[in-house]
C-alpha cells in the first residue's frame, strides 16, 4: 500500500496525471471509490481485499483532462474493461495511466472481513491476478485458497434444464427486477448516450417494471453485452434484488470462447467479436 | 386440420435483395405455400436487430423466421456475415433463457430460390404448429396487461 501512495504522489507531483481514480478506506474495512487530485489526497489511497468496485466505469463519461492523463487503479479483471473500451474506441490508451496491482482476490460482501468464505465469485476463475497491461504495478501475489466455483455449476444446471424449466427459472428471477438500471450504470461497457430502453419513439422495451418489460430489458441488456462482457460481475454486485445477471453474461462469454475463440478484453489490437466475422463461422443452424 | 385447429402466426424478417425477392418469385411462379407468415422486409439481414425478434414475440408471434442472402451474396458485401455471428449468439441466449429454438429459425434464400422459400416457410410453419401457441410469452403479456394483437 505504501507503494501505491508513492506511485500516486510521484505521478501527481510530476503532473503526469491530472488525478487518480482509486480506492479510499471508509469505516471498518470497507473501501469506496476516491479521486485523488493532490499529494495530500494520495495519502488516502488504499488497495485492499475490499477494493471491489470496477473503477473503469468512470472512464465512460470522462472528459480528457486539460493536462496530464487520467490515473486509474484497476485490478487485472477490471483492466479487461479498459482494454474493451479502447478496442471499441471509447478511450485512448495514451490518455490513461494504468496503475494495476497484483491482486490477491477481493471480498464478495464489502461489509464483512475477507476470508475463504467471503471471496467474490469472479475471483474463483481469475487468470489475471498479475496484470498484463500497465504503466505501474505494485503488490505481491500470495497463495489464496479458493472455494469451488458455484456459478459454473449453476450454469451447467440451467443448461441441463428443459425449455420450460429454464423459462420458469428466468421468469422467477426477472420478476424481481425493479428497473433501477443499476446494472447498466455500474457496467463499464454500457456506455450508450441513449440506452435502447430510454428510447420512446418507437418504444422497444417497456420501461416500467412489468414482467414483460423486465424480460425484454434483461434479455436485451444481456445480448448487448454478449461477447463484450469482461466478467467483472459489477451488475451482480449492484443488483438490489439479487438477480444473477452475470450468470447470463458468463454463459454468453463461454459461448464466445467455444464458438469463436474470443475472450473479451484481452487485446487492444484485436477487433471486437461482433465488429468482425470469419468466412468460416459456423452456420449449422441456418437452413 | 380438424384435430388441430391452431394456426400459428409467423413473423418473417427478410432482406430486400434476396429472400424477399425469392418469396416474390414463389408468388409469381404460383408455387403453393401456407399463408401463416407475415413478411417484414428490411434492407439487409445486418439491419435485423434481435430486438425486432423479441418485439415480434411480444406482439403475439408464435414463431420467427429470419432470412437473407447466402454468404458471399450480400448486396452490401458483409451484412449477412455480421448477422450470422449475431444470430448464433442470440439463438444460444434464447435457448438459455428458455425460448424454444423450434420457434426461432434462420435461413439463406436467394432471389432465384422461390422453391426453397416455399420449403423453408412451410417447414417453419409446420414446426411451429407442432409446438402449439407460444403461451409462455403470451402469459407474461397478459400479466402485464398489454393486449396481444
């Protein structure tokens, strides 16, 4: 953590960055997003097991600072969102100073202490605890004992269901939706200036929280993220009614890997999955 | 017909350059076909947003067919290649959400394939007829009190 503060102070003093988006401690162990603009602010920056938020979400609406870059503290998993934003021309690599720590997993519940039973589900299949793309890094990798990945088991369980069972499963989940759009706001890749659900002419998706509107919204939200979702699971974390949104996202990411050998957010140069095609793409399902 | 009086409503999203013209050819050639499909003509399969498919189900369609030019024949060169990826993903997602793939069909029909169009559309109509009305989606419409047209 001292390393982070040193890096931040130097960057702010030298004017390399205009500000640094990072984490600061709140009461107990909890951390909150924090923007450090001065050297004094840099003292407050921390990175702990409680640094759960995906801060790349702040890149969505950001204006380029007048001088210097935007400093961003991102974990390896969230870094994929930065890569995806660059791939999709929403950000420029040269505008962002990436400070990516070596991460020893984060908590699932930010109000409770980190332990074996309080580890975020995205960490269970993490391959990027040591980041691959960064301007500065810090920390050391420690061995962490991980519980089994229940989400993947649930995906297999849903896949094995009959059509009507699947429908009932999702209907029960989507019925809870209150249309708060927290999933959209927290998602680093949901950056449209006008979301399709806000379009009123024509009204594609019923914007009130009706069963049909909920189904339409969740279906289209997941589809718009198919092959783009980087799996930070922020949608899951912020959902006030605990709909397993990332279950659907992860299923589609798995499909993108198995069908097109495409992993979102891995390479800046690679074209996006839906932005390109291959002549040899499977078309067995087309008559 | 006597034992099963259900007639499905099929929405077919077709591209202007190939499948629509192919269906037109089927008509002008006086080929016999079932008439359960409502054709919606769009410039290209690349223009067929999956939200259209969802909207069709919302508005009471029992099945949907999406059809366009064969790969390599696209009027806009690559529209159908892009669409192919999108469909594959949309179909996979629909299946995971519990919408039967027997209600969602895709095909390539060129402007000269009037006969293929008849085979495809009859096939789709027969498959969906076997499935019966799409009550799952109609029920959520009812709960929402949006009238099904």
